[in-house]
C-alpha cells in the first residue's frame, strides 16, 4: 500500500518515518550504521530523518526535498512510504507523492499548531482523491504530552476539514523523536489508548479496483508491427475502470466509432477472456475502425463519458508564472492532449485560510475553480463519478505546471450534432462489405475533399478537373454540387428566409459525405469561404482523418488552416497535379 | 500470502507496461539501456510484454571493456535470438589512452565517470561512436550519422540506494545530461513529463517501484533467461549485482537457482544486507552514488 506523509515544513514527517522504520525492523543492515557514521564524521547529531534525506544537498538544507520512496512492512502487509516534503516551494513533489498514494498521514506540530501548509495539503489530498487520512499531532514531547494541547489542535484542524467534507479516520498524539504512539503506546500519553500510527496504517483498506463502475480505457496506441511480420491490429491501453470481455461492443469517444472485441492479446501469457480495471491490455476488433491515441474506449450498453470543449474544473497551479486567460496551454487527460485556454475563472481558493477571492489570473500554488475552453472536444468523466478519467494536467512550455479534476462538462456549439453522430454510430447497420475491403479493392482511402476559397475563386473548375483526373487514373470519385444538395436533400429547409439554418445544411452535407465514404468513394464538394465552425461540424460527423481541405487563392480569408493552398493564377492542370501530390502524401491515393 | 504476492507482481507489471507504452507513444528517438543485469533484463522482458513480443526501439549497452566475459556472450546470444536492435558504445578515447582504474591511471569513481557516464553521454547525444548489430551479417557495424536519443528507458529501482529513490518515472536531463534533483517536474497521477525542449532528454524508469525480491520473483514467474553469473556454480559464490570485473566481487552464497535466491533474500543472510555491497565504487562515494548520478550515471 502506498502511503504519503504530508504536512507543514519542520513539523517532523521524516523523523516519524525514520522512527517507524527503525521500530518495525525494516532497515537493511548497515544502512543505519552508515548514516550514523557519516553524521559522526560530519559532527552532526544523528536524526532518523537522515535515513530519508539521503542526499547531501538535502542535509545542507535540512529539509526533505523530494518524495522519496521508502519500503517497509508491518505484520499485516508491505508499504511504500512516500515522505513528501512540507516546504512551500516543493508542493509539486508533494503532489507527485500524493498522486500515487492510497492513504495519507498528515503531520501537525503540537507546539506550532495548524499552519498554512497543513490546510493546503489537506485541500490537495481532497483534490487528489485521497480519502483515507490519519492526522498526527507530533512533537507531543515539546508540550509535555498535554492532552489539552492535543484537543485544541484537533478541534482547530477539524473545523477546516469540515468545510471540505473530510473526516480523517484518526487523530493520534505522537512524538517522532521519542517514539510515542508510533508503533507502541507510551506512558507519557497514558490518556491516549486508541490506535498507534502502525495500527492506523494497518487498518486502512487497500483500494479495491473499480470493477463495478462503467468500463473506461484511454487508448494509448494502435499497434501494428507489420515490420516484424505481425499483422494483428491491437488497440492498447490500461483499463481505468470497469471490465471488458470478448464479444462486448465498444464505443470510442470523442469519435463515436463502434466495434466489437474480437480477442485480447498477450505475450508469454494466456490470452484472457476478460480484463478488469488496472490491466495493461490490448484487444483486436471484429470490424476495423479508424481510432487514435487520445480516445476513451467505453461499452455501448454502459453510461458514456462526456464529450465537450468546455470543462468546469478545479485545479492547482504550480508554475512560477501565473496561469492567465490570454495564453494557450495544453491539457492532458487520459491519453489525450489538446490545446486550451481559460474561458473564465470562477474563483480562487486561498488554501492558507480557505477563503475565496476573485482574480483574473491563477498564481503560483493557487487552487482555482475555472472553465477551460479546449481547441477540440475531449472525452472525460466527472470527478464525483469516475475519478481516473476526470483527472488532467496542464502543460506549459514543456512542463507540467498544473493539475486538476473535471467537475462539470459544459455544452459547446457542437454538442447537439455530436449527440446525433454518437446515436448514428451506435445504430449504424454495417454493410456486408467493410470500408477497408472496399479500400483495398478500389486502391484508395475514401475521403471528402472540400475545395473552398473566396467568391471569385475558380473552385468548381478545380473540383471538376480534379474529378476527371482522378477518374482517369482509375479512382472511384464523385463531384457533388452544392446546388444539387440544396434543391434535393435540403428541399424542406427554408433556405432563403430568416429561419435559414446553415448548421442543418452543413450537417446534411456531412451525412451524405459519411455515406459516400463508407461506400469507399472519394467525394469532392465545393464551398465558399468555409470556416472553422463548419469544418468542426463536418469533422465531428465523419472524422478528422477523412477530410481534406483545399483553399483556392493566395490569401485565406477565414479562420481555417487548410491542408493545401493553390494559386488561382496557376495553370489548372498544375494545380490538380499538386493536389494529387497532397492526396498521395496523406495516403488517400497511392503512387502508381 | 503467495496469492497476494502474485497479484502485487501483476500490478507492478501493469504499471511498467503502461509506462513503456507512454514512452513509445511520446518519444520518437527512444532507446533502452541494457546492462544484461537482472533488472534491465526484466525491463527487456516487460518491453516484449508491452509490445506483444517485439522490441520496437534499440537497446543500448555501454561497454566499458572490463565487463565479465559471460555478460557479453549472453548479450549477443539474446540479441540474435530475440532479433534485438542492439547499439553498443564506449569511451574509446579513455580506453586507448588507458585512462582507467584497472590500468592504474585513476581511481574507481573517475573510471566510472569516464567509461560509463562519459561514454553514455556520447552515445545518447550521438557525438560518440555507436556500433549497431547487423542481423544479416551477424556482426556489429559502426553507425553513420547517429541521431540523439530523446527518451532513454532505464532499469533504476527506488530501493537500490538513496539517490535513486528521488527519481520520477519520467525524469528530465538537461543538455549536459545532468540531473537537477530540486527542480524536477511534478507527476500527477499517471501523467508524466512527455514534452521536452530540443537538446534535452528524458530518463524513463518503469521499474521504480520494484524491489530486488520483486525482480527475482518475476524472473521466476516468467522464466526469464538470465546470465549464469547470478548462480552458484558449485564454488559457493555468486554475483548479486553485475558490473566490471575489477570492481565487482561475488558474494558467498549457495543459491543455485532463482528459487534459492528468493529464499536467500527473504530469510537468509542477505535479507538485511544492501544489494550493492559488492560494488566497490559505492563505498568511495559518500553521497550514495549521488555525485555520479547527478552527472548522468545510471
């Protein structure tokens, strides 16, 4: 079991841990003597803390600077103790330690009482999801083992925890220096006969894997090691909750793609028929679908994760420079990594006194509640229901500078369309010949090519020429004129009135494209000055990887970043040849 | 008890596999150090677990030319059998000018610095000479225009000695390959440092939470082939930790197989003796390998 020790600087965490190791006989021969000898050589009084603070640098500063891992065992079980530091500058190490812990020991100095970091660490333990907490009132020897002092500190701290809704399982009066109530009771605290620290640790429950919750597996990769003669296509990842069996229908978010588990793969082990949370696994699918790292696999018959571009979150910021609304960051959640900005800061929680303030930036060590706006939709869960897939970090300039939990997935402009697409994917009736079989037969990867540009640009000429050229090279291609859609499929829409619904028009076009793509064809359409909102809509319907955007003209007049740009002054054939070059590069068509 | 123990091994394997896959997804120029010792051989086995029998990145061995000969024989046998993409590098300059401890020129620590740390730095940056095993020809060939490695998987365990317990799963090294212990990034949950500036590299530690006993129990469970030096061949001695022959000494032990090693570690005379007690250089470095590691030692 992983246990983390947290608390304010100099409240005696390392001493408590050192004492615990010594009293449980957990030190290798020679280790204790080695440190003792070094202390003697350097004319320093020996302290148990030196066992933990094994580095010269730390001894110089006399504070633990990192989440050192220490192995130890009681009669009941094995422990990894993470001796997290309390110095204010080192909160990121405490987070590192606490992130892996199943239980926490929070140490408060009886003499100094509750300090800023006693509260901050308590808050972070809550955010990190640790619910098994023991609070040690340490250095009881400095207050003559006085029961009144103990009770006052306990009352003070519990008042703070009540606001978070946390109830520690134990408050224990201890002395790390003298060994009181660490492994055995002490006559100086005869008034305390409840659990020692060791009893308390042994009473913690090993967190049971969340097998009864909905299945979630962030996709780490799609493996196809054809270079080693292995043709299996394996969806790899670690199950964060629930379980999955052969024959289960899986749905991947945010794409909404659906397939069925064909087999679980394993090396030098039996292939399982079912996997549960915690398993690092990989499976093959009966129907090949295009999915990518970053998606979350779930089961069709279980509650789905949320998909949104707008998330209300609680986060802690560890960067020296503040997190500000104008700046772009990266959010990493599960295996997804997406650009984001702050849309709105709801409140900053000052962990030192737990009051709320309104600020326009999130400073070093602030804990904030805010709304993040993502560049693309992400799949996630809410912290109250599925902890693992609600946890994220913020990356700024190559470094993890913050982390937090998703409290709420807010609606965005694409929510409605996505819901329709997810339902379509679940209800889709496969044709007897798969898209991949067609792809092989037609020797092409089906997609939608959008030829766009300003009103004056020669979109239609380019589209027609491209269609002819692809057809002549044996491709299965079709040009669909927008007018044909407007007066056909869209005939029921009031196109030229105030109730004109461009989004519905675009949605229908995307659905038509989706059918063409499933049929294995390359579809070419033209559109005047297509913008990012249109593209997002089309992509959420048919997938990012199936859309190629060609802009006609030397200047892009909308907010899109086209795959390709051609000059209107160029010879038509030259333009078409260069578009074909791009299609080859993107694997739509292949070199002859 | 045995049942629980197997579960713990499975948990460790799951976490390690997850780390391997994160490394492979995020680092284009990924490599893995393989010293042929038990830890990095378990690492190699875990890579094959993660990637379904394949090792889709090169293994790197820093050859000091003072390694125990059985280690090199074992290396090349596994390389052939498992079709490993093997890269070997050395500090050729120091070896040619005999700037080594066995040649009597320098002390043990300086020797480690030159033949291991410096050689590793050269191999990782691509400044040093690299030899790659050519499976078609069955021999090592000098590599032209080596690219720098941006991610390096290493078999360090937190329980080995003080400084290793301070590592992250993903620990950055700067342009000089140096480690800034006080400035390490945070690791929230299972999110690691997978973004890095040009010229820096990241050390990846899938075995950080494994203990020496876990390693042997896993070798037993998985029947992983290991070098014979770890076992008593009838002379009442074996190596507990492998390294260069001038500085690594066998320990007295009757253990002839993996099971007997595990018994010995749990109940025998080794249950309370540090694993690296047979490694002479540790004793000369008061910081517990720390000064070596700061400069890039494994």
